C-alpha cells in the first residue's frame, strides 16, 4: 500500500462533519519523521474518539519511546465518528494517522491500546477502513501486524481471531524488543512471510500469538485445555514489568490537543501498581508490584512537561496517588515551586484513609477548590470486608467532616452495585451513608449548602482478580436494586435534595462482562455487532444492549452457550479459564484463597507495609516492590543568572 498522505482527499470531506479539527493533526509536540528514513513503522491507536484518545498516557508514552529510536517512526490514529466513516467509505479514503495522514494499512505494526473491552467494535471499524482483513488468517505479508495491548489485553481471547498478537503488561520495553525482531526480519528479506515474524515474536515468551494455540472444549461448553500447536512456542506467555520508573521519564513532551479533550492537563505517573488488594480491581492486581517514581524524578518530569506544554494543571496519576510514600512532600514542593504561576495540582479519587487536610490544601493552593471524590465502593461495612476495601463508616464520616469543616462544600462518593454476596440491604445502606455525610457536613460547617453526590457503577468480574470466578448480577436485578436506592434517597424530605444520585443501568455491564470473561467464541458476537452497525459502545448514546443481545442469540447457540453462561454463572476452581495461559504473575491458588476469604468476609493487609502474602508476582516475574521514602526534598527551582 502507498504511504502517500490522504489529506487532499480527506480535506474535502471535513466541512461536512462535526469537529473536523480532531482529524487535522499538527498538535504541539507531535512528531512527523520521514517515511523513507525509517525501517520499522508503527501506527498507534486508542480505539475511541480523539477527545478521549489523545490524553491517554499509554499511547502517548509509546509514541514518544518509539519515535526516539533511530530508524523507527510512530504515528497516531483514533476512531472516526460515524459521520466521517460514512464519507470515507463513499469516497474510498482509508483509515489514516493524524500526524501525516498516511494510510494505516501501509505501516508495519498497527498497535491498539484497550483500557476497556467496549472498544472492540471500534477496532473492527478501523481495520475495515484501513483495508486490513478483519481476521488474522486472511492477512498477507503486506498487511500490518495487528497488536493488542492495555489492561483489556490481559484476556485477548474474545478478539483472538482479529489480532495477530497481544502484549500484556508494561509496553515501554516490549515495543522496543518487538521493533528489533521486526527490523531484523525485514532486513533479511522477510523470510517465511507473516508466519515467520509472528513465530519469532511468540518464541520470546513475551508476545502472545493466538494462532499458535488451539483451544479444546468440553461437552458442557467449558474449556478443556489451551495447547500450543507449534514447536518452540511457550505454554504460557508472561507479562512485561518495567522496573525503575525513573529510567522511563515519559512523556517528556506531552501532546497538547487542538480540540477539546476529556483531560486538559499535563500528567505524571507517580507510581505504578497497587497492593491495597481490592478484590474487584483488575488494574491493581495486574500491575503489581508497586514501583514508585522518586520525588526528584517527579519534579523533573513536571518541570520539563510544563515548559513543553504550557498547561496550567498537573495531574499526579496512579491507582492510589495519596499512597505514594512522599506524597506530602511532593504536593508541598510542587505547590511552592509553582505558586507564582498558579499551577494547580490534582489527584484522582483519594482514598478515605489517605486523605488529610494538609495534603488537600497543598493540592488546591494554586488552583480552584473543586469537590472531593472518595470511593468507599461498598455500601455496608460487610460489603467492604468482602471486597477488601478497609474503610469503616467512622473513617468516612471523620474524613468528610474534616473536609466540610475546612471549607469544602461538595463531596462525591463512588460505589459499586452487584458485588459478590451483595443484598438489597447492603445497597440501601449507601443512602444511609449519604444522609450521615450531609448531616455531618451541615453540623461542622454551619451551612445548609452542603452537597453529596452518590455515583454508582455496576460491578463486572474481571480476569486475574479473586472475583474472576464470581457470578455477575443480571441487568434486571441491578436495575431493581438501584431503583430501590433511588426511591429511598428521593423520599428523604430532610436530606434528599442535597444528595445527587448518578448511576449506570445494568445493561452495559452485562456486555462488558461477556467481553471481559469471554473466550474465542465471543468473537462471533463482536463481529456480528460490528456488521450490524455497532460503534462507540462506551458511549451511552451509541450503545445498544438490544443489538448485543440479538447478535449473541444469533451466534452463541451454535457453540452451546449463551450470555448468561459467560456472565451470571459462577465458576469452579477446576475450570480452565480462557486466560489461564497468560501469566500476570499472580498465583492462581492465591487468587482462589482470596476469593474464599472474600466469601468469609476476611480482610487482607497491604503487603507494602506488612509481610508478603505470597501472591506470586515478585518471585515469578523476578521483580520487587520499590517504595521510598528517598529522604530527598523537591526544592523550588531557582533561576541561574
């Protein structure tokens, strides 16, 4: 395929679409390298709209890591809205990169980062627009290698027919290792074609190539075993773990969007991994062990990033940022350094037991004081023991009391509905908690303009977590439970008007559950949904539960299974799970024991500060926990005259 820019054809279509600015490229800090000077070329995609995809840290990091390498280029592509898709098909304009508008089909690798399974139909749209056959078996040596990464790639089986390979874990070193294998294969004249380069990737043990594995099924629909079908391919594929984040200070030159995006800030990942042990949390389980970036490394990244972008806010990102061993010094040091420039700081939702007013005041010193977000997750004390979220109601009331007493007026509480062993009463206690929060806020502040927003998401069991065996609550039961809670809150004459109530109905969660714990047979459903017009399933206005269920009813009976079989069915210890041959480092027996502890309502401590619980990650992955404190201070930068 020609690598010529398709912008002349695209430009004529842009006046006829919404938000044409998202397709033109040229962002500050974007990179365009000469095509001919590079021998390995990557097209990177976050399979969602530009406004969601551009701020994605994973894609931004890999984009920079690859472009720093001599002889390698990386460009970005995002999902096009249905209005442009229709025009592109009509005028035969292929899926293009935003950096130089080259056809995605001309690249060596088409890498997609999935943070959610609801992006799968967008992948098929992009493949089709790029002229790449949807199924890997139909591709030739001239088509790109289609690679999946990101958290959802820890179970790539539902998309096994559509991808050529998957990488699980951290991508920085992984993409460089893959690049050298592809470079060598191309330099040799591409011997053995597509099969050979995929085999070279697979035999490293760090790249999963589904075509080299056969799945055998039992008469009742369960998996019998997953076995390699080619000599030299490992039985299990291991995740990548980057140690010493200070050696990977990316992104150094964050992209500044042209159009409005979901996050308008410069972000720094202050640590990776989490061992709090929340049993529902896939991200915490699969990113172990904890690896902190040093306080000086963070300061250096913030300094360079702000100079490169001009942003007025810095996001300190991780799964639980207030747990960084030097978070107080980091927040104070950055607030001191950028006091004159009025650079604001932000953390993702703060753990109830990690919040303190000093930290909160430092974070808001230079920026606006917005609401605080806490995530108790479970409505009752019993549920928080089940999910290992060790936060008592007293902890929460004490924390919000401190916040309201120090001038905050809004608190947002995040919960989940449909957790294992949950009852209606557990969920109704969410309303009781919200009332206590409002009452306490009015008492300590002496004000009546106190607000508490309750936000509830449906629980979806995820692979590589203790809840991977758990049954999922049906959409109907989820909706009924949430309706009772809504009625309870609205019926409270004294406090109800001060409580905001936001919730997602149970239907998207069932589709996500089908995809998250699905196997290769679910690929037929994904393709049927795509062919029926399914796009942007993560967007409420585009998602169609009826379409997914109709396509599942059309395809799954051929395999003797149905949606309930994948979602509301509890698994047993003996069952082979679709992802068992993908090694996240977590010992399966440890996960099962933790699942039994959940059923017994037994809590487990965080191994950062207690003896090891033998989850298996450190010895199996040859890694270790890296936490401070370093004892260093983040001194304000001084101007050298």
